[in-house]
C-alpha cells in the first residue's frame, strides 16, 4: 500500500469513527496504530528518497568527470594527429 493510500485510509477511518459516534477505545487504538504505521512508512520513504538523491548526485559527478576525461582524451588525440601530420 502506498503512503498516500495509507494516509487516506487513516483519515477516512478516523473521520468515520468520529462521525458515527461510536469511537471506542479499540477503534481509536486501531486508528492510532494505523497513523503511526503511516508515519513510519513516510519516514522510511523519506530515507529511501534521500539515498536515491545521493546516488543520483554521485552519478552526476561521475558523468561530469567522465565527460571531462573524454574531452581531455579528444584534445590529446587531436594533438597527436596534428603532430603525425607534421612529420
């Protein structure tokens, strides 16, 4: 179940329990547990997103380094070609 779905279900369950006027302690405990579970899921999702962002940032740095190395190699090959043509 996705985080949004869990949060929607939690809100709906809490609303129904309150509106129905039969919000027993057991029902409230269940809603509380569902909300706490949703919060834990959200925290885990945030952590995973942070890790993914860090991985993407590292990949971007690696790609930029590879591009720079490629450009340096191209320049060196051009110099080597020009030297060979001068001989």
